[in-house]
C-alpha cells in the first residue's frame, strides 16, 4: 500500500541548520542526543556515499522507480518514541532558481511507503527502515520561452521531518530531491545544472541548457586542469558515480580509469547494459532495465567493478574499495571506451574538451575540501554523436586538487590590507599584468568574458592600459564597447586581484581622478566590482543618464540577471571633481555588501564618505561565492554603443574595514 502524508510541519531553513543542543528546533540527519532514547537517522548507500542527510531520486517520464530507505535507530539506553513523520517544504528554497521556487514545495511528489502506526516505540538498539519513493505528480516538459531551466517541472524538492522523544534532537530533517527527465537520451535528459542541484550543491555550472557547448571556455565555476594530484597522500582518491545519461545499450559501457601523467594507471569500473542490469528476463526493475538501457538514465548508479584483470558481471552498489585509487604523482581521468580524457590534447585530432570539472560547494556556497563535480561528454573525432551536454557520466571526485596550485580555489589569497592588494601604482609588481609598455600593474588577472578560452585571450588588452609611476602613480583605462551586463559578457580589461574575503570585514576602494565630465552618454561607465565571474558580481559605477548627468549606480548581477539596487545617486558638477572615491564594504559574517562614495571638488568641498541607502544581503550559495578564499575585486571602464572614455585611477585597494 502506498500512503501519502500531508504537510503537517514546515521547517524553516535556518532553524534546521542552526539548531543547538537543548533546542527543540529541527536538526539535520544524522544527529545524536545525550541521554535516554537517542535518535540516529541515516540514509544508506549509494546516497550516503556522496551526501549526508539527503535522498536523491531520478526518473524519466514520471516512471515510478524503487523506493529508498531512511533508517531510524535508537542508540540510547531507554525507549525512543517516534511521534510523527511529516513532509514539508525543502530546506533548499534559498537556492531556488529564480522563478522556480515552486519546485521546493513538492512534498506531494514523495511517498512514505507503508509507514508505521504512530507513535512508534523503538527499544534500545532497535531500528526501523522507512521506505520513501519518488512519484512526480507533474509532467516534465522541455524548456519553453522564458523558462529558466532546461527541464520545466522536472525538479522536486521537499523535506522529511522525523519528530521523536529525544529531548536533544526532537526533530530530525532528511532532504528529499528528485529529477524527472522529459524523455530518454539526447536533449530530453536532465541538464548538468539540474543534476548538481539535486545533490544540494551550489555549483555554478555556467548554463542551465541541456547542451552547454564544447567550447574551450571556462563555464561558471569550472577549473580546467589536465592533470590532478592526490590532496592527502595518506588517503586514496575516490571517483564516485553520480549520474549517467548516455546512449542505451545491451552491453556494458562507460568504462572509467585513471591515467598517470608519466606511467600507467588503472581501470576502476563500468556500467551495466541491458544484459547485466538488475532485471532478469521477464522481470523488470525500473531504472535498471531494458527501457533505461541498463544502469543508465539515472542518478546514483550501481557499477561493475574491475577486479583481478576483468570487470565483474554483478551489478553492485559502489563501495569505497571499488572506486578508489592511489596515484603517487599527477594523474588524469579517462573514459576508456569513449577515449575522453581530462587532458584535451589527448582527445583526438580536434583535442576536444570532453570533461568539465567544478569545485563542489555546499548550500551556503562553502567549498567542500578537495571535492569536485567531474562531468564527462564522450567521444572523439565523430566516433559518437556528440551534443556536449556533459551528463554522459557525472562523478564526485574527492581527495584531489589541480596539479598547478594556482588553479585551486581553496588556496587562500592575501588578506585584506596586505601589500599585495593595495595598489598605488608607485612601484613594480612582479608577476602581474602589464600595460602596453610592459609596466606591471599589480592586478593579477581579468574577469574572463564569453570570447575567452581558458585564459584571457579576448578580455585583456594591454594597449588600452597606460601606467605612469609616481607617488602615487596613475593608471589610465580606455574603454571598449564590451560590457559584462546581462548576457553580453564581452567586457575588456576588467582588472582584478584576489583576496581572502571569508572572515574579516573589508573595504574595496578605488579613486577616479576628475574631471569626469567625459562620462556623459548612456552606457558610459567606470568603477569597481566584486564577485566571482561575469554573470555574478556587484558593481558600483559612475554612469551617464540620458540627459548627460553623472550618477552612481549600484548593481547586483546574479546568474546573468542584473538588478539595479536602490536609486541612482546624482553627482553634481562632474567637471569640477578633483576625485571620486568608490567603496564596496563587505561583511562576511552578515553576508552583506554596502556601497559608498566620497566626492572631493577642486573648490575644496568634500562630501565625506556617504553610504548608499540600500545594501545587498547575499543568501545561500551566493555567500560562499562572494566571501571566498579567493574573492575577486577590481576596476573597469565600459562604453557599450557609445564613444570610448579614458578613466584615470590613482589607487585601488582591498583594506580591512
């Protein structure tokens, strides 16, 4: 019998995440209390291998696939009473895609199968296995005009709350997530962004599309490293299978291996086709059967491990010893069947970009140490029909880091106030970007744009930069029509440096020397910015209105959607400005950024530091992306559809605030 339980308890996100001992607030699984009956709530492998306190389901065409288990155990010395089991709103609501908050109130898409009569008494040491099934009630369709995700109504999120007599963990929450593909294969499958979200991670994939493209351009949080190192040499590297949306086949496929940069590597496992799946002839197990093409078109797959020189013929839930390897030096990942390597140079004559790897971030955007989402698109040189959707096989790579340390986003940059992040253009800055004359600027990189490859081939133009050393010196930046606003992603010379923005209040500042009367046509702008990439940033700019007046504009762009924060601030007499100082004041503990300015005139008038009325408060995954070990801030000038302007800066700094 299948029984649906209605929503009797809605669990506030922060209450769950911040519950403290002695609190009656919900707490995430698994949780232990101090005395008497003690509740331990666990999910089982394969879910528990990769994410704790969460069940992740998948299906195609609303097919009902097998249930998963939540195990409730009394680890105490007295009887534990389970009082209620309730389904309610997802804890991931804060990270909902814009326009898709309804996906996080989908408790009706999950079923508790034959739940026990309540209250349920558990003696010390006793357990109860609660079966949970994903049964989507909406029909998934493909993205239509104006829809933000590839699959419309294809994601379902909810929370299961288990209330008990445990006084120190009276309500434990298990996250529930399900993705429902429109149909099998090709563009019908769930996108990589949807797969990543299902695990509760806030990885910026860079696109919601099914086909995100094979261009050699870094997408979102992507890091391109052909070779990798074992992060902790006392522990193995693990390659957990997360998802496989590949061509359906009778035979096993998707063979995964690692390759030493110098020397040999080893086979790890492959995936069952129709001939090796969980469905004996005449009896089908949905999700591992003839319809799905074996262990395919799903998340959290079983594997055929490689042992003693051959692949097992038994479909097996992955265990650590089946997915681990211990490289002594640099290594790459490879699909031995499709020939796809993390080293582009090995992917056929066209050197195709067949893997995209992303650092994994939790729901608050915090990096999970040495943990990577590794997404693969199979095939080289026309050997397969390629659509570059990067969901042919998706993995969780743990205990690994890029071979080159500078590619690792977990390595802390300089602290606010350090000499490396205070530029007065008065000395040389070894190893940094240069102007047209070869003078070093102090900025270490630029904000990559949509025309770049893995490096700034388009977004960096030294010929438009002119540094004059002095005490202080000056840096002149001449604009182009490129801009990072919206989906343009064509900004040139968005000069940046990195700093550790995780714990200390900081102040990003720059001084623009007057006069600024040259900013007089709409879309002419110059200023400062803070944020991880071209689609996610905050900026404060001196900009022109249609009547030619000069205003300050504070803009927050999230996933390519710019929002003007508060009202524009009018700056009078730009022709009489001695300088205009711009500030972005960051508070990582409050997850807030405040914009401010100071206008000093040739007449001696000084506005002092003036805060703009409306700050920006970041939430969920935005927090860790902006307040990061390698936060990014810098300066720029832009003039889309307008004549070029030249702006003179005489300092840029990230200071402790």
